[in-house]
């Protein structure tokens, strides 16, 4: 086990150096005369967060979901060669990102990425303190994918993973963090299932108040019409990006996309997704109802969410770092060989790096295959008896 961990640390440091060097090179390449390169702006999807917040808090919220006007504003920020960037988030994100336009675009990008990573690391420390926690926070491949795309995966991981880590000690605060995830409701599908099955009523109250406050604030500050505009855009995006793959399915890691690339029509793909999602929800509910060991319950909830949502992108898997910590805890290791556990959590961690590559290479979306072994392993730990050999070794 010690040899495996030593090798993992060496691989992690090597990855940090390689990924960090490439990211710095990419940033320098994109900071020339224009802030766009091949249609991609500096900071990539951050252009949505900064532009949306700027327009919303300068009395122009109606322009956020009006793509021609919105696109024209974005090109004025980063250059005329900008590709298609559409604001596809609920209006609550405009409330959460309100401070962004206090800074110019480039400093805002730096603060966005640094603050998101710090929030993720601070939450991860609740699960894994010390130098190994810092190493994992830096080396998790999805962190690089998230930073490269200027995305919000580290924030989601901080809310989701941090909420689970706080659930036993500070349930209301944990629920409050869960409620903040309303800006990505498809990643919170199983949270109510788990909390209700686990009889976590204080956390349910915290999540309800948190999410409700954000919705009310968005209506009062931005007007009720903005929700109508968002729902119209969300419907179009679901049909074009998710169902038809207009933006490319290669970065989507879901059962739905796997079914579509295998030739299933939209309805059949939704049926397959629903079937897998119901199984995942059932396993999660039973584990939480039976009060399985906390790390195993938490891992099952995150992994079950990965399997249940039809819209899971590679950068959303930053929270997989928490799964790696929880599944290597003694509560799980006594059920399996240590090497099996390490390989299984390794698959979850590397999925954001290789899922898109494999999809582009093979034409099939293999993302769920990176997640299913860990889900099965956690389920066995939740419901099975410890293996006597492994328990004695531990």
C-alpha cells in the first residue's frame, strides 16, 4: 500500500508540473493583441460569467438571454473573432456572481479561478487534511480541465463536497451549501433523495431556505421576466446541445450521451438514462436510510449523481476528489483489496482527462464506465459484510 501511495504521489507531482506548464503556455499564447484565439476567449467560459454579471448589474439583465445582443457585448470585451458562448444558467447565478464586474475582465478571471480553487481546497481539507489534501487539490485532473475552461467546477465541488463533510457537525450550514447548487440543478438531483432517506431534516431546511432565498433575490433584483427568458433558452439548449450534440458530445460523461452515440433515438436514450438514474437513486436512498458509514454514503451520493444526470461535463467531476478520499477510508478498504480501491478511485479521477479523448477516438462515449466500478464498489461496502482477509489485514 505504501509503495502504491508513493507512486501515486510521484505521478501527482509530475502531472502538476506538466499541466501547470501547459496552462501557463496557453494563457501566454492567448494574451496577444486580441483576447481570442480560434474563437476561444482568454478564460473560455468565464466570458459568460463576467458578461452576464456585468449586464445584470448595469440594468441590462434582459440582454443576458438575448443571444445576438449578448454576443455583441461579449465581442466588445474579448474581440470580434469570438465563437458561440450562450448564458445557459438560471438567473440565480447572476446573483452569486454579482461581485465579478467590480474587477476588469482579466483580473476578474484570476480572482474567479483562484477563489474557486481555494474554496475547493478548503472544503477538501475537511476530508483530507495536511499535505496530501493540498497535493490532491492541485493534482486532481478535473481541476486543470476546469481552469482551462474558466469553469465553475471547483465551486460546485466546494458546495457539494463541503456540504457532505459538514453534514454531521453543522447540518444547517451543510444544507445551505447544497442550496447554493441551485445554479446547477441537474447536479443536485439526488441530494433531496439522500437527505430525506437519511432523515436529515435540518439540512433539508437549510437547503430549502438557501435555494429559496436565491430565487426570490433573483426575482426581486432582476425581475420575474428573466426567469421566462431563461426557461426559453434552457429548452433550446437542451434540444440542441444535449439531445442533438450541436456543441459536441465528447465532453459529456453521461449515460444519455452514451446511448445516443450507440445509435439510440432521443426517447430511448432518455429511457436508458432514467433506468440507470432510478437504480442509482434507489441504491443511494437505501444506503442513507440504513445509515451506512458516512464516507460510503457520501461517495455513493456523488457517484450516483454522476450516473443519474443526463448532463455531466468533465469539469463537473472536480468533486470526484472527495470520492477518492472517502473510498480509501477504512470503512471501505475492509471490503476490498487496497489495490482494487486505488484503481477504482483512479478511474474516477482520470475520467475528465480521457473520456473526451476516447469519445473522439472511438466514436463512443465511455464516460460512465469510469464511474460504474466505483459505484458498485461503494454499494458493496454499504450493504456487504467486510471481507475477513481484508479486515484482518487492515
